């Protein structure tokens, strides 16, 4: 999904819900530039500011907000925050005892977006970019630098700062106005297909949905409107927004991604110690009704209204109360039916990268070919498919890590297609994967699964 989001809202990251950190990192860049800070000094300033922001945010609302996750680092700082005092020189140190592991604090997931938006320039440290407006940032967040310079923060004293500096109030302050302007670029030429036009369309789309629907949980409620019904095509505003179709496709596809994740988590939960794959496959099968795939497909709910609008079939299936493996298999099969129903941009976005395993087209083909078979046998086969994919991911990760010094990893790698059950054990940093038959009951055994050795089999292009 990450790639598609980058296409639809360039400069917006899916890795974090916090807009105020864009301003925070911009402020650090401005300050580091003004004071000609070295890299280590800029790192320290950034981390101290993040600690201050976390402390102020906790003081502002000790209970987590329903609509916004806590500020970065609050969990790691919890003990200090609840003691009432944060000693800055201890809390900001990156590592096991500090609030963060990385010497750049929580900057990394934002950096790409901040450069894309022109907040920062490219480089190994935050430097001011062409769209940085220091005055707006100082007006919005300036007090944070003073807090960051304190030796200790008393949580009780921080409450008055909450209305100005908390992660939840950015929208009401000059830095929020600056960021909104930056994202939407109301003065920019509305060239179709430009980054700012695409981003503006998405924000307009989301704003329109919020203005016309009751929204309690943003992601859930907005996603429902984007995916289903005829609002996107019938509403006078959204029907004119080009990117709306792509959003519909992305959100519909996400049901499939979510179904694979839940199914995989369930399969992994079945693994205690060393378990033969057949046993996991059998447990999956046992959760399913004794019927053919053909009958199973016929039992699925309608996915389209008489006027061709997508019906919320996947959403409703999760509320029926079926056991998880059955519910998610039905979501997958129902979702795959849309391959033949969607058209144009919606379909393009829904299909995503073509020809990949586990994608909607793959599911559709798999089930269609298996119509005469028993559903339970297909579930067993799917288990092997998922395990095989998980193992390929484990190997690819091990190879990617091969350059870096890594701890020795025991990964059970079995090849369900190989008659002798051979295993590949990636265990040599810097060395190529070695294929060999494993022996001995003390070691991981071919044809068996161990929970720690099971990376999630993601779809290509989805995170
Ligand atoms: Zn707050």
C-alpha cells in the first residue's frame, strides 16, 4: 500500500499519524542552521525536543486520545513520566534506557516525506528546505526549544504548555496552517497530474467525506465510504475528483491484504514448538465446512448493487461471527470476485502489481481452478503456499542482511515440493545460502514449522 499512497498523496507518510513532527523537524533544521550545529549536536537537540514533545503531550492528556496515537516515545518514557520528573540528559540518550534506539530519534520515517515536501533539503542531517518557513514554526512550536534546553522536566509543570505544544493541537497553530498550505498548495497552478494537484485532490476527497458522513474512527469510517456505495460517483464534489477511483481500488484491495495477514496470524498461532506443516494445514481445514469450492463460491454474498456500486460484502463478512479462518477465506474469495467487476482506474489500483502471488487475480484463478475440489483440501494447499512464500521472504531477508554482521539465525526452511524434504539454512553472514539436508531431531526438521521462523508472507507492493 505504501507505494500507492506515495502516488496518491506524495509527501504524506503512511508510517506515522503525527503531522506535528514535520514542523518539529523543520524547526530543528532551522535551529541547527542558525547555530551552525554539528551532526551530534543537531541529533541531541532533536532528541531533546522529541522528549519534551512527548512529555508535554502526556501532560496534556494522560489518557490516550481515541483519534490520535500517543506522541513518539511516550511508552518508553512512561516510567519517568509517571514518576513526575524527566531528567533530560538520561531520557534523551539513544539506546536501551532512553526513549528511542536511533540517534536521530524518530526522524527517519519522516525524512523522505519532508524532503519531498520541501520542508527539508536532502542530506545526512535536517537542513532547511525551500518551503521551510522558520517564522511559522517558531510561532507554533518555539516554546518547545526552551523546554528541550531544560535539565529536568516536571510533568506537573507542563500542563499549561499542552494547548500550544501537544501533538494534538497542531491544527490550531501557525505551524499547522503552514503545513496545510504546504500539503494543499492552494496558490499552485492546478496542473493535472502534478504532485500538488494529486495531493490536493486526495485531501479534498477526504475532507468531503468527513463533511458529509458521521466519522468516529477516521480510517475505518472514511475507508468504508471510499470502498463501497455510490457516494464517490454521485456526489457533485467527489465525482469530479480523479484520484477517487484509485483510492477506491486501494481500499478494496486492502481487504485482501488484511485477510491474508489475519489468516497468517491465525496459522502462526497454531504453531507451538515444532509442528508438522500437515498438522497446521489440517487445523485450517477443520475450521471449514465440508463442501466443494464451487458450493463455497456460490454461498458468498453479493459484491455489487444493481447499479454497479460495490456493496460492503467484505466488511459485513467480518461481522457474521464465522471462525476466523472461514471468515477471512470468504473475504478473500469475495474480494477476488471484484477482479471481473471493477473497471478503469478503480480496477488498476485494485489489481496493483500484476502477476504476483496472493494478489486478487491469483486468488480468483486459484479458486476457479479448484471448483470441483473440496474446500478443505484447497485450504491445506493454501497453507503450503503461504509457508513457502514465508520461507522465500525469510531467505531474501537473510540475504539482504548478509552484508551486515548478524546474529546467527535458525530458520526452518522446507520445500513442500521437494520429495526428500530438503532444507536451506541461511547461516553464514556474507556467504551464499547453502542448501543441504538437515538431520537429527534436535535441529529444526524439514516439513515442520517453528513459530519464531515464520515471517509474514506479504504481498508484493504491500507492506
Ligand atoms: Zn493533546
